[in-house]
């Protein structure tokens, strides 16, 4: 790798706020927060990447978060997740909207993973997908499909089974992602 390439890479990292250059002292990695690292991702996604790409990214990140959460979830978090799921079930049975509970279910799994960078990145993806998710959740069949998937994820988390949580989350994201793409007419080429 040439020196010019290294200098260009360092300039880019400095513009992103990841490193700082001190005259006569060298280049140093800055103390960063997950939000600092997610900011470029937000800009990248908002520049027009396809929803299919965003869903594919979610499919890579969210199963890993679920696996970590299965190993790290506390009893308090598990109780809260069970309560959220019960509320979601009641709302679905009553034909009421439940997007807030669906969002909170996934957010709490992120919190249980105890990896702030992963959950910050996922939050960016969720913001981009919010409208398509809410549209997708509106039918009774889809609501029951989401409940079944959440039940499997919750069971794996309760058993502290990381691999089962990963599989259940991957199946859920794949199913939801494919359905959203069918609903809006998008596809992954």
C-alpha cells in the first residue's frame, strides 16, 4: 500500500471523527461513542440505498444481537420482554395496532445484548424501515406470523440458547424482509 493511500485513508478517518492528527505528534484514535460511529452509516443509508440492502443488513446484524442477548439477558429484562409480548398478543387478538410493542420487543433484545454499537447501528436501520414495517404489520395474518416468530425468539432467550435465538431471529427477519419487499414491489437482484 502506498503512503498516499494511507494518508488519504487517515484524512477520511479524521473527517469522520475517528482519528485526530496532532502536528509533530502523530495520528491517534479518538475516544468515540457508538453514535459517532453510526453517523456515517446514517448518511450512507439515507443516500438512497435500496430497502432490499437495508433488510439484508438487518438480517446480518439482528440474529447476532439475539445470540448475544440470549447469553446476557437478565431476569428483569426477560420479565419485561415477556410482558411486552403479552401486550402484543392482547393487541393482536383485539385487532389493535401493535407497532410500538413490536419495536420495543426488538429494542429490548438489543439492550440485553449489551453491545451499544450493534444496537445503535440497528437503530439506524429501524429508522429507515419504520414506514414499511408499520405498513407490513397491518394485516391479521402478518400479525400472527410476527407473534409466532417472537414466541420462538422469546423461548430461546429464556433458555439462554444463543444458537436457537440466532436461528429464530434470522428466520423472522428473512420472513419479514421478504414480505416487505413483496408488499412494496422491491427485490434483491
